[in-house]
C-alpha cells in the first residue's frame, strides 16, 4: 500500500467568494502524512484548522488543489463515493464527544460498524477490544450521560476507530477537559493510535501535547509551515 496516508496539495478555500464578507482561509496549503505518523496542527483560533480538517476528511471540498488518501485522489469524487471513502478511511474526533445519548458506550462503537456492513458479533468484539484499550471496558454498558468527560472522549476515540480507518482527524480532542484529565486522555489516544498503526492529524492549542507528537506543523496565512 502507498506509504503516504494523506496528501493535501495546494489546497485553497474561500468562504463567501466575491462578497464583502469574503474570507480566504486556505491559500495553497500542502501537507503529506506518512503511515503511522502523528502530526500536531497548531494555529490560533480562526486560522482555518477546522476547515483544513474538514477538507482532509472529505466533509468539505477545496476550491483548488487536491486531496489524496491512501494513494487515491478524492478531489473529484461524487457524493456517494465520497461518503463511502469517508466512512471507511477517515475517523473524526471533536472537542465535544457527539456520542448518541440514547445508546450505551458499547453501542456507540458498534453502530458505525453495522452501518459499514460488519456482522453484529464481530462489531461487538471490536468495540469491546477498543474500549478495553482505552481503559473504559467496565463502562461499556453506560450511556454517555453516566460517563465522565474523560470517559466520554475515550469512547469517542473508539467510535472514530470503529471501522479501522487509515486516518484519524481530531479537532482539539482534549480541549474541553481539565489539564490532568486532558493529559491522561491524550495518552490513551496516543496509545490507541500507536496500537493500530493509524496516522493522526490533531489540531491543538496545547504546545505540551503538540510536542508529544511526531512533528508539529502550523497553519499560517492559509499555508502549512513546518515547525
Ligand atoms: P479554526 O478551526 O482555526 O478556528 P476555522 O476553519 O473554523 O478556523 O475558520 C477559519 C475562518 O473561516 C474563520 O474566519 C471563520 O469565521 C471562517 N469560516 C469558517 N467556516 C465558515 C463558513 N461556513 N462560512 C463562512 N466563513 C466561515
């Protein structure tokens, strides 16, 4: 398989183009991520981190430039193929967990797999394995509201990895947690990423966490620059 998991080439994105409130967010941003690499994306609020993650994760399309995942150019895929690629190849984690409140932790990790045609028994086995790896096996039958903030995020990581994506995109994944919890939850995330050989692009304001990743890139004036 191709060694590069993600290649963003010369990606540009402007909101409200041609209008008085036009915002040129990305101006030729390029980034290549190798398999297994964990990259910190650091930039101030409003610099375009979420926009970049959404484009890399096929939730949004660039005005110009290309998005290649696992060696396949995704830039001009139709909606159907784009959704299928996103579901199979990309996992997302946000600052807020976005778990389904009426389902247990286990079910939250099982459901995306059923949507991807995995058998119920295989989906449950994988969900239990993932939950165990991040230390929440005993909480599997609890609904999100009965879990702590740190536990909720751990479950959200498992859900993001449920369909064994090659790329994890995370937008301030520990940003809602107190510093001690953030530290532990980040360690759990890194353990999971290393265990599964996943590549991860993790937006953060926290330089201490950023320094624990393989490398740091910045988003500056709409372009990616190395640290
Ligand atoms: P960050 O994640 O670094 O905080 P964002 O990617 O969310 O940055 O936003 C970058 C800029 O683009 C901001 O100025 C924001 O207001 C603007 N923006 C984001 N999404 C939209 C949108 N859908 N329509 C118009 N402007 C947007």
